[in-house]
């Protein structure tokens, strides 16, 4: 049975010390976008996080500005459960 990819998560962004995030150098965005569009694969770029201090509104604005549907957040360690409620209100976390 062939494997079907549904999501691509290239490492395109890194969180800055001030909490914002910027594109990493060397990201071949155009080729990846064309590939994802051609094969109908969802493109969710990865953001290398330093801290859980980022708002959902900032992520939504960055997604709109970069013409993507969302992001995959990569943390060096699991953030505390309180942080998850900022991104997903009403989640399973208290």
C-alpha cells in the first residue's frame, strides 16, 4: 500500500528572543510551495520556539502574511499545560 503524505512541515521559522519569529535563511519556499500545491499537500511550516510566549493572534497574522494555513510549533521541551489554553481555548487542559 502506498504512503500518502497529507502535511508538509518545513523548518522555515525561528522564534526571536523578543517573542516574534522570523524566516530562517536558506528556506527554498517557492519550490516547496509548488510541490505542495501540485500534490495537494497541506503546508504547515515549522516554527522553532524558544519559549511558549506567543499569542494565537500573532500566529494567525503571521500565517496570513505568509499565505499558509497554520504552523507546527516545535518546542525544545513540552510547555506547561497552561500555555496550551492560549492557543486552543476550551481545550482539555485546565
